[in-house]
C-alpha cells in the first residue's frame, strides 16, 4: 500500500469512534472506548504512523491524545521508555485538567521518575487530580503527606490555596461577565422547567 493511502487508512481508523467498531465484533474488549490514538490497534509496522497522527492531535490540544502519548512513553512497552517525553505530554494534559495525567505526573514527582523527587509538587498535583475525580490520587496524596515535613506541607497548602482562590475568582469573573450562569440563574432555570 502506498504511504499516503496507508496514512489515510490509519487516520480513518484513528478518527473512527470506538462504538461502531465494538458493534462489529464479538469481543467487547478488543477496542477500548477510551483509546484515542490506536496504539493497541495497530501493528508494529504502523506504530510510528499512529504516533505521528497522535502527536498531531496532541499538538492541537487534544488532551486525551496528550495523555496517551505520556502513558506510551512512561510505560515504554511499544517504544523505548522516555521520561522526558512522558513528562512533556503528561504536563500538557494535566494543565487541561486530565485527572489520569495529573495522577501519573504526581506519582512521577513522588517517586522521582524523570524528575528530582519533590514531595510538595507531588502533593499539589495529586490533590488537583483528586479534585478532578481521581480516587487513587486522594489516597496517593495522603501517602505523600505522611512523608512531608511541616514546612513542605505549609508550602504545598499555600500553593493549593492560591490556585483555588484564582480558580474561584475566574469563575466569579465569568459569572459577572455573563459567560457563565450564576447559581441563582441555574436555580431559576430549574424552577421554571416543566
């Protein structure tokens, strides 16, 4: 198959939603609905092309693609393990609030994988992951807290407090500008619903 045709076929596979593919198979575990980049669906000959297509999506802000690239390089199962690449992609997904990426990134800081071990940084990232929905991150943050001294805990809590104050200020600003409904407006809408 010529490269452009093969690349188009691979792109079609990557762009195709998983649900229709699941309907065409008797094995519901064959394709994960969470899989965005098709690393598990392509053979070794097509892996480089799948990575290229996934990187394009990740560079365009696709947080799922960013997370999957981070995991690919962190695990090193089909590519050489590369903590620097893993950190780059996990940080991009983490900034967008992807809880799994935040959990992995927090654990890397906790364990000193690819970075200097930094307990306050690990604690902060894991707390953000927990806020975004990761139950594992809450337990991990508690484990990190047990190893932190009082000064490290004060620094981490100060940073978290600042982050949350800034977040709340941003929400309030959006409400005042009309970009986001206030709780009163949401309540009024629910009351007037049939």
